[in-house]
């Protein structure tokens, strides 16, 4: 099975799930069309749904489960089968495929559901948990699995009442950590600390001996990419949609700014077309960032033959006569992986957005304490700069995480202060000690 990206005649990007015979699989494609595309979900959202369904079919194939035939006959998934599916949903695809390969190499036959239940449980519950994934990913996988199975059952056997969808959803892990404990160990929240951000910014300096790129123009392009992600808190898709014409100077005060586009560009020829999930907005650029932009545009991008025909700021810098193209999402992911290999910790585009919000929260606290703003105004500023609508849950999530961390630090500071006092007097047994 494979997922193939396609571009429709109207310019819309979409995907199709192909079976082992190379033909579109009817039911997964119909499901994603009805439940995602027709509800105006982004093409990347549809693609992720296809990834979940492809993995679901791989798990079912390993367990000898023919979903369509089972639904047609009314023989819906059993409890042990759902438990096994849920366990594999919490594992990486790589770990699952390695497990399948080992079983095939050993010529182990996976017992079918017709074998006795005890043997089936023993055969299917042996899972290597070293491949566990983030809880939010497993949650989303099982959500897709459950909705797809529930839809199939209803389509093929509507006369039989089923609870498969509900039971599979009950097996989902927490999407996020328990309320009130999200600031530290929340797997759904991957940020970079201030020292990590500074380390990355130092590595991507064009004159850094640790810079992973040999080509000079790539060094200046990638430095601008990372610094724009860090300073503005861009989403990756927003960054890749920036056009050269979107960075302007305000004639009234001479300040530079960038226009962040929200609308989908139907004329964007990239197969994996970047899409924005937030509102359009104007975001300021300070002199440091503006100078990086000017340097890249004038001294490096201009040297790429054919770059003038590409409206987007970031382009490929190939040689040997190959035509330049607008930079892809995969290319940005790749450069982040290359940085990760140098710095020794994981760097990914969205981590800079989280780090930006951490930095904003600390700055807002300082301005509130100085009487320069209020809490409500600072959160309104956050929403506008991030492109969130008024009352957005995301703004509240970032704010709450910062509040939780601050409360933790205050509590620790209070304990340490008391401990210093206690250590100085406990054992003195002085009745006159005044607390």
C-alpha cells in the first residue's frame, strides 16, 4: 500500500490510498473524502488520515482480519482484537514492521480469530514497547481507526447494533497529560529551551565551523529560515508561503514587516502545497532579521538562475543546470534534522513556535509587573501575533502552561526559603524562636 499525492484540475492538492495492486482502495478513499475533504479539511490533514488508515490495514493484515468481509458478515471486531490494535497504535510504524518481518523470518503463523481465545491473546499481545510514540499521535490514530470501523459497520451491516467505535475510542491514551500537570512532561508540547534556541542560532551562523552546509548560499538561506521561525513563531506552512513581495517597509515609520498569508494559493505548483491554519496578519521584523532578509535576497537568491520566476521567498539552490523550485516542507524538515545531528537534540520547525510562546509569556509577565499592559491585553496580543481567532483554545493552552510552570517555581522558591530557615534553627530547641 502507498499514498499518492495528486493535483486536481482545479488546482486542489489531494491524496489517494493505493492497494498492493496499485489501484485506489475504495473504502478508505471514500471515507476520507466524506469525512475530511468534504468538510474542507486541509490536504495535509487528509494525507495524515490516509497514513493512519494505511497503518490500520497493515495491523489488520498481520492479525488476519479482513475488515470489509467482517463488516459484511456482521462479525465485528472482538475485545482482544481491539486491545491488540490499540497496543500497536501506540507503537511506531517502523517497530511494527520490524516485528512483522521477524515473525515472517521465523515462519510464525499468526493465529486467526477462530482459534481459541487464550491462544489468540498469547499470540497477539507480544509487543515491543521500545517503539512507543507520543500519546497525542496514538490518540489521533485510534480516533481515525474507530471512526472508520464504525462507518464501515454502519455501511455494510446497519441492522446490527455495534459498539466497536466507542470501545476503540475508550482504548485511546490521554491526548494530553492530566490537567494541571502539562508544563513539564506533556508529550504533546515539544518546545526548545532558551539555551537550546541559542545553540541552534549559533550553529546556523554562516561563519560557524559547525554549520552543516557547505554551499554558502544555503548557509545564508537556512540561517534566515531558522531565524524567522524563531523570531516570528511561524508555522512551517506560513513560512514557505511568504513571497518576496510580502516583506515591506512602512512608509510612515520606516519599520519592516512581513505579511502572513492565510488563504490557499491554488496556483502553487508544489505537490505538498504549504497551507496555513491560522489567520492572515502583519508581523514586525527588527533590523537584525531585516538585514538577513536583504542579504539573502540581494546576494544569494538573485544568483539562482530562474529564481525571478518563483514568487516565493525560499527556493532550492541546485547546480548543474537543474531548475530551481519553491522550497518544500520536506526540505525544511530535512534541514532541521541536519541541525539536530550537530546540536545533539531534536530540532523541528514547530518547536520554535512553542519556544516563541514561552518567550512571549515571560516578556508579558514582565510588562504586566511594570504596569505597561494587562493580562487580557497581553493575551490579545498573543492571539494576533500567532494568527489565532479571539477566544482560541491554543492561546489559553500556552498561557496555562506558563502559569503552571511559574506556580511550580514559586512553590519551589518558597520551600527552599523555608528550608534555609529550618536548617538554621532545627535542633536548637530554642523556645523563643519566632516564626
